[in-house]
C-alpha cells in the first residue's frame, strides 16, 4: 500500500498569499497518477488536479500541481476567500487507492 | 449534468448489515469505473472499494475486505455497497464516486455524490 503524507497539517494564510501544499508518497507513484481534491466545510470533495499537474474541468489557473515519483506539490498562487478548505492528495496508480490525511488551509 | 445520489444510510447495531445504493445519471454509467469512499465525522477521506465497468473486477481496502461487497447494475445505472458485520468504527459518511477515465481502471474520481450517513451504534 502506498502511504501518502501531507504537510503541513494546517496552513494559516491571508487572502492574496501563495499556498504551497506537499504530498509525499512512501513509494514511487507509477505514471504520476496523483490527484488533488478540495473539500469545503459541509461539501463533498472536488477534483482539482490529476496526473500530478493537469487541472480538472473548470478549475481556475491559480491552482497548479507539480512533482513526480514520491514528491508532489499543490500550489495556489493567490488565495481567494473560496479557497480556504481542506485539500487531499490521492494516488490512483495502485490498489488500494489511498488518500493523504489532508491539509487545512485556514484564514490567518 | 452528472448526478450521483446515495441512499440507504441509517442507524444499525454492531454486527448488523446495511445496503447502500447510488443512482447515477448524466453520463454513460457502464463506461465508468465506480468507487466507494467514506469519511468518518471530522476526519479524512478513506477509499473503500472499486468496481470495473462490467463489474467483473473489484478491489477493497483491507479495513472492509471480507465484510463489504461492491456491485453494480448497468441496466439501472446503479451502484451498491453491501455492508455486513458492521463495527462502530464504520460510522461515517459514505460517498459514491465516478472514475474519470474510460480506457483505464486507474483514474481519479471526478464526480462525487452528496453522501449517506451510516451510524453503527447499540
């Protein structure tokens, strides 16, 4: 099983600031089959990024993903009020599909 | 518009059983892999199970293997999760989710239902 470790657990930032979220895998993620999801309070998860760096349909370009192998990053270039949420990485290269524990981006 | 609507949640005693359903619309159901994911209250996401397009292949997380069974009915565009030997730690919101890709089993989950709450308590 591929274990995903996200850091930091909580990120306290102000609107307009840059957010950098990390996801580290316990072994290499085949094909960079790594996705990022956003979950706002009381809502269901939404796919943001897949294939480590491809934005899903309708996702603003302030969201970007990068990385390969075991190290992946989600960057939000300039935080807007609607971006404060919990973000999860997920690998879908091997069964079992696994999620990281999440990073909460909160208002400073 | 893609819609995934879960049902079947409720309160059940430890050791009991429950069957969740997910009604799908707005896409070609038989062309998509489907998954179940759960989220304990206030906690993170936990992937539970996968089923291939035809239903011929399934996968499970160790935490539910042997207790939960995923199935699908492509005629009626529905997905199911039969849960048995339920434990208090199975208390969670259960989401069905749609695989993005049509050519590989291994794709991200691009649409999610609103979830159904299962509470296991005596």
